[in-house]
């Protein structure tokens, strides 16, 4: 069975590597110390601090495993490999919902680095799926959960 790949920009990969380093070097030792202190309180069966620290350790280890997997199967997208007017993962696209909405700008990134509040949307999102492969000045009908959104691509960078 083929493993999933995780499309991401080089910047997104670097951020994941930094997060992984922080989790392993800084966060993991803190949690281990919390567990050690909680154990010193005695009876573990009714020790909520111990349970809390163990839960935190479990979440931390799960995140470490997830990031390591994503980095192992990362597919680095170089937006310079495509036509400059074509919408692809890694590019920033500005579009205007027709007939007369304000323009919106998003960078299309892999799901691992998506952050809509900072203008980065996942390539798996309905809007990104509808825009990818289209070109500057094209009008595109994008299927969204609420129906269809018609947009015009006004800038690709």
C-alpha cells in the first residue's frame, strides 16, 4: 500500500521541523518532570496531577509521531515549477467573487501548514480545489457546501 504524501512548501517543512525540535527538546522533558513530581505525591490511583501529566504526555507523543510521519512523506512543492499564471500549491492567489464582492487573497498550501487566519488555505479545501489548475483572469465556478461560488482570478503570485 502506498503511503500518503503531504504536499507542503519548503517553509512549511521548516516550520514543522522547528516544532518537532521544540516538542522533543523542550516540551518532552517538562512533561517527564511533571510526571516525576506527581508520582512523588504517592497513591497514583487518585492522583489527578499524575493523570493530567500522563494525558499531556500521550498527546505530545502523538503529535511527535504525526509530525515525523508528515516529514517522512513530505512532498515539497516548488511553485516556480509551473506556469506563472497557473494556480498551484504554494502560490498566492487573489480572486473576486462575482459579481461585485471584495477581492480575497490566499496562499494555497498543504493541509499540514494551513492557517486560514493568516491567509493560508489547504489544498484540500473546496476553494483551493476549485482554483488549482486555473489561470489568471479565468472565471471559475467553485462548488462549496452552500452551493456554487463564481469567482474571477485577478492575480497569481
